[in-house]
C-alpha cells in the first residue's frame, strides 16, 4: 500500500473530486454501517503507519480544538498558570459554555510540533476519528477533512477501491 502525503495534492483533489466525493458520500449513507466501520478501521490501521503526523501538523494549523474543563485544568497546571490566566490567554468560551482553543493555528504548535504533546486535548488525540465506530454518522465531518488530512484522504480513496465504487 502507498499513501499520498502531499498536502498540495490532497487539497487540490478535494476540489477536483468534489462531485465524486459527494456521490460517494451519498453511496455510503445507504451502506451497512457496521461493514463500513470494519473497512474504515482496517484501512485506517494500514494507512496511519504510512503517514508522519509530525511532518504534517495540518490539523493543528486548521482545526477548532474543543477543550474539556479537566483538560484545561491539567494544561494550566503543566504550564504553571492559574486557570483564570490560562483561559484568558488560550480559551474561547461559547455562550453555551463550550470551550475551544482561541487561535487557528493552535497556540501550542511550534516548528510544526506540539509543545504540550503529553497534555494535548482529547480532541487532538482522537483526530481524525477513523478508529471510532459510526463512520457513516460522521460523513460530513470526515469528508470535510478529506482535503486537509492525508490519513482521511488515503482511507477514503482506498475505501472507494475496497467497495468497488466508481462515479456512476
Ligand atoms: S494542542 Fe498540540 S496536538 Fe492539539 S492542536 Fe494544539 S498543537 Fe496540535
Ligand atoms: S492527523 Fe491528519 S492532518 Fe493531523 S497531522 Fe496527522 S495526517 Fe496531518
């Protein structure tokens, strides 16, 4: 198996294959969800080792990262900040109380590396979420990341092949 790692190539493919990907997404919506999860899981475990996230870092440069209260407590303590100072510097709170890192790219990315790797948020650890069940319930989000994340791009391209799918 080979993997495409060029961000330029995958962002360009997201544009040229927009119609194809919309059609594939519609196709996936009516497939057996468990079967799709099994395929995505296997492909993800094959693709992930082929991608060097430390050479990419595109999610850290482009995503809104949600933060849980406990995670903010932990990182504030690690950085030697009071929770109030941490929130003031790094956190945006919605009116509903949902917290997110207040910059894109993320504050904690430096020279393409996460400077708080051991304390990074669950949102960062989970991304791109392909190991989780329920892929067909997250099609919009996953396809949104197609042109941004090489792991998502490659898993979706291999999924088309595995399912013998072609643009009708
Ligand atoms: S906390 Fe680290 S892993 Fe998470 S988005 Fe920021 S730089 Fe990336
Ligand atoms: S998860 Fe995707 S976007 Fe993030 S660093 Fe890895 S390959 Fe790049």
